[in-house]
């Protein structure tokens, strides 16, 4: 489970503690293991202690802002402005 959470974080899809708890319960139920929510919370605490690099927290607002800045409209506007500046100032490649 810890490796899955780490891989998801590398792909910029981190889990909050609540989401990790829900996913853990679903995983256990799928495998036929019936656990209470309190027990899974204890398991997650132990998982975090044994894997100190594991980070379960709320995503930062800046991550969402970065994603939104790559909408097609914004990227198109950026390249339009770049093309205009390049033609106006005739930059050489080493000046970019």
C-alpha cells in the first residue's frame, strides 16, 4: 500500500488521510478482510511510521493553479505572444 501511495504522489496525485483510509478499507474488503475503521487508522499510522517518506496530506492550492495554467487557451495565448515578440525583436537562439 505504501508503494502505491508513493507512486501516486510522484504522479502528482497524492492522497489525503481520509482518502487513504477509504482506499485501504476498500482494498481490504475486496480481499475478503473485514476491518473496522479504527483498526485501519492504526494500520495507516503504523505504515506512516515504518515509511517516513510516505506523505498523506491535503494537496496544495498551487498544484491546482499550475494545472489550470496549462489549459489550451492559456498555452495558445503564450505561444501567440512569444511569436509576436520573436518577430518584433528578432531574438537569436542564444538570447532566448
